C-alpha cells in the first residue's frame, strides 16, 4: 500500500463489533449495533511517536475520515483529537 498519512494522522482498520454479548446472547445481523471504536494501526504519519503499527487504538465513535484503498475500508484518525487511548501488545 502506497499511502502515508501526514502529520499526526494514522491509518487504521476498524475492528468489527462483537456478535455476542457478555452474557452469551448472539446478536442477529439486523440488530442495531454500535459502530466499532477499536482499530488496528496500519500506517503512522511523521508526528506521533507513541503509536506504532500493530497497536490497537480506542477512538471516538464518529471520529475519522473513511477511505477505501485496494478495495479495503480504512479510517484516517488524528492522533490527539480522535484517539482516546492505545492498547499495547
């Protein structure tokens, strides 16, 4: 992929919402599911020093700009505005 985010932006792949509740109830496809708020970092712009490719980030529910690259859907997030935290591996 030949995409490089500028400045404090990161390219992420959103992780799908759970199909099952904590109590074990399986949600049907037509259930009103929330948008995913976790994503895997695919590319990092030049500014963010504490986010690495492969990290999982938590972001605001309606944050980011949706784009499609090579038939895959991604989000571009601004590090300090959209990302709330990082889950390090």
